[in-house]
C-alpha cells in the first residue's frame, strides 16, 4: 500500500512524514522544501502477529507495511505547471490513496503560503488543481475515442459517453471520487488514472492544545464536513506531537498519550483509516519458520489470497485450512485443540477470506 502525503506548503506534511516514518526528511519554514518525494516504509502494528510469534517462537516475524510518499507542496496553478506542479501531479499518480494534510492551527511563526488559515480554501485549491488536471486527461481521451469512432470503431461509444459524463461533473467543481459510478464501470474509471478519483484521508493538523478534543476546533469541523460530503475519511493529528512521540519508547509513549487523554497515536489512527478507506484486511500465516501478516482486499477469495504468497499456490490451489485468530487463542494456541473443538475448517475455492484468518494453503502443481 502506497500513500501520498500532500497539501499546500507549510501545513506540516514533512513534519508528519518524519514523525510516522522516522525517516528524517527535511522540514523547513519555506515553500518547496520537498522537491523530490521522500519515501518511508512503516510497519503496521499487529498484536496478533506478535502473539503468534510468541506461541511458535518463529525464526522470522513479518508485519504488513505501508509506504508513505512525502510529495512537494502544491500551489495554485499547478495543473498549468506553476511551482512544482507537474512533478507534484506526476507523483500523486503513482499512489493508491492521498493523505491530504490541512493546517488547522494558528502560529504566527509559521507562514502560510496564502497569508491566512482557511482549511476549506486550502482543500479547494488542491482539489481544483486535481480536477483541472483530470479534465485535461479526459479531453485527450475523449478526442481519441471520437477519432476511433469516426474510423468505424463503435466499441468506444459507451466509454466516450461515460468520460463525457465525468468531464461535465468535474466541470461543476466536484471531485470524481464523489460521483456515483456504476459498479460495472468502476474498473474502467479507475484505469483512467484520474487524480480526483483517488480515495482521500484528510488529516487536520491541529495544535497540541486541541489534540484531546479536536471537534472543539472550528477548522477541524470544517474539514470533517468536506470529508463527509465526498465520502472521504478525516482524522485529527498534531504533527508536532507525533514528532515527539516518535522519539519515545513504547512504555513512555503510552503514558504520555494517557496523560493527554488520547487513546491512540496519530500513526495508529492513520493506519486504521487507510485500511478502512481502501477496504483492506489481513490474513495470517504462522509456524516455526515464519509468522506473517498478508494484506488483501476485503472480499478476496481463498485462491487469490494464496496467490499473494506465491503464484503456484493460486494455480494449484486445493483447499485452505483455516481458523479465526480469536478461536485459535481461545484454545491456547494449539492446532490440535482447535481441530478437536471443530474450530479448524477446510475451505474451498469460493471461500471469502476474513480479517484475522490463520490459514495454511494446500496446493498441487
């Protein structure tokens, strides 16, 4: 999973990136500090894998990971090449989802590129540039489709009509992701590579004073209203606080969060929001050699899940020996006891994987 962290200059993108990845990307108080995107890989905390490692005393433990990409700050006119616009838009094209950092705090010592704090206007600036870029893409695709149809290729008619419908919708100033798309058209729309169709998590970057009760911040409420209106996620994080947390040991971090009245770190919130937004779950494999979490789309069937491990597993799939993690722990982490209780199941090709399934794939090639 690759997420792109975006936002206007000086909203806290690089500070947040540094905190959640501990990658040491430069963060400074001037626009375009980030030119080439910084990449950081974050391990997804999963107590289930930790517990399985303890049970099996496995030689290797592999957690799921998320790749974060800190992308250059955007300015108005980016779709026309202003600032680092072309590079910025190109980098967004490569990610699966967008983490849009929005400044929701006052601080006279940190300049805002537009000279005022207005989250709704900031969001509109970036969304407008994404929409304008998408409209340019659609103009070219529509022209190409119409040219093919003039040459006698009528197969392009439905695609052309759909693209024109999306183009008109974007022309109203709305993102492609907020448009109702028929299920049978979703794959085609995704293939267009529209930036405003990518799922978004809005991160309201608040001050430490607001982190325990972000809803009391009017800026945060404005961001949440926008997110709700387009079916996006919204979480409130204090990037500066996350930077402090990144330097602490786990025990110290837990005490610090408790003192602040916070249940979980911003990173944990962001990971949960990412999985929810992208409809992702994890299945688990466990043994003496290795315990590992595998990330798949919700609704994935057993053979395709097996293919995440190795293509031979999918090609020669026979069945999946499966047990829910909670049931495994209930019988003390013993497969023999799980079998006696009837918790261990044999699932076939039509089985839809569930989050926390511990599975052993049987195959023959």
